[in-house]
């Protein structure tokens, strides 16, 4: 079987450039690499960083330059040349409908994978050109398979589309456990782009109410879903608080190391999909304190941290966990076991195979 992805940033990241690799793109790479290791032919069509037709291979995954000026034309040429069995698109996009039709014309079956909770609700999905939501809804109607990240997304999908939808969890990456909590410095990690839906303003509020706790923050400003200069104003506020250590935009490896060394990870987001930071923290044995986001109720059901619900509870939860390395070590055992069982490469690729072979669709 051959699978094709469209790529904006994965190749640049692998080639050593400081690309802003998002959670969605990280998952594209982890899934592509895992499938290639299991015998799939995997190819990424790269729209920047490679000349048209230029080809490179990383870990058995091919990257082919397709040009970056005319997205749909280049996508069609790439598919017609590569002839994949399946094409895969992750995340809401206003040109998804035409992209799916072009894939079908090239003889490929199509997969759409949700990257954010609103991706399964067409009227709310598009941040760019939201008036084109009917075209996006057409894409969800026409695609052969829909992959969602958790049962909440599946429940919010239109009933008529659920027969072709499956839960295919994200890959955690390397599960390492991290250092014992008795040896960790008592700081709180916050990792994410400084955009409004991530609610870094709530991080500031938690930090003001817990002046005795150190917060280490990774992430640069972003204009996505945010007013002009939103991130810059947040950075100024970070620098005014002595208990916030702001590292700025760092590499994915550096951000992961911060989460591995932390006593806990704090999430202040209003909404997500299935946060990569949660998986990276849990794979490192780091508990999560989340104000709002808890996909499938896992934090509470599996004992993977604290679902706070409000600022006051978040502050008290942070202080309780900072004060108890023993409790954090207990949570670390639960979290490493959970990601090993559900978010390993073997588990996710098995779910991927089952989903594309699902006779209901």
C-alpha cells in the first residue's frame, strides 16, 4: 500500500531548518515513519524547501518537491505521478474539498484526520476563509474515511458521516519515563504557541496567584486565531513576573526536555484536539494539570493529573502536586502505562489498518 501526505513543514524540520512544527505536523511525521517501518510506501509532497521533482528519504519515508505556487495544480500533478492508494490530509482547510476531488481523479482513496475538536463541525472549523465552510462540509461528505482523535469528536460528527469515521489515536513518540520525581526541580512547564485559544493570559493569572512556584514557558508569538501583537503583549507580561522563566521559541527537542524535567505540565487552553503536549508529558512520566481540556475524560479516569476547571483549583492543584513527589511518581506510573498501551506506534498503526479496512464505510 502507498500513502501520500501534503507537507508544509515536516521536511524542513527533518532537514535541520527551524521550522515551526505544530502538533498536527508532528503527528504526520510520526504516523508516516511508523507506517513505513511496517512495510507501507509513504511519500510526502513538499511545497517548500525542495525543487520540483527533487527527492530525499528519511527513515524510509520519501519527500518529493512539488513546487509551492499553485497548490491544487501541484497537488494533482504529484498524485498523478506517485499514484498512491490513499491520500491523507490532517486538519481543517478551505481547499480540502477540491483536494479530495483531485485525489479521487488520480485514483486514490482519501482520508481526512481531525486535528482540532472543531474540525468535525463544518460551520466552526475554518479559521481562514470561514465563509467557505460549505466547501469544507462537502469535503467531509466526499472523503472515504474520517479519523478522529477521541470519542467526543466522534459524537460531534454528523450522524450520516459516522459510518466512515474511526478513532485513530495520536502517537506519543518515544516513551521514556523521565527522571524520578524526587530528583526533579519543582517547576511547572507550559508549552505552546502564544495564540489566544491557548490562553496564556490564564497562565499569567495562575503565576500571579502562585508567586512561590516557578513556571518555565516555551513558545513564540503567533498571529493564528489571535489579534495583532497578541503574543508580543503576552511576552511583555511574562517578563514582568519574576516567577516566569520565558524561553521563547525553542526546538521540539528542547520543549520535550523541559516537559521531561518538569514536576508537571500546565494546560490553559480553551479547546484542543488531543494535545501532543499531553502525550509527551505522560510519556515522560509528567502529570498534567488542565483547566479545561481532558479528551475522553482521561485525566480523571486514568489518574493522569488534575482537571481543575477554574483558576483557583488550578493553583491549589499545582501546589499540591509540587509538594508531593510521591504522588507525582504514582501518576507517572499510570501515565507511562497508558501511553504505552494506547499511543504506541504498534497500537496506532493497528488502529489505522482497521480503520481503512472498515467494511461499514
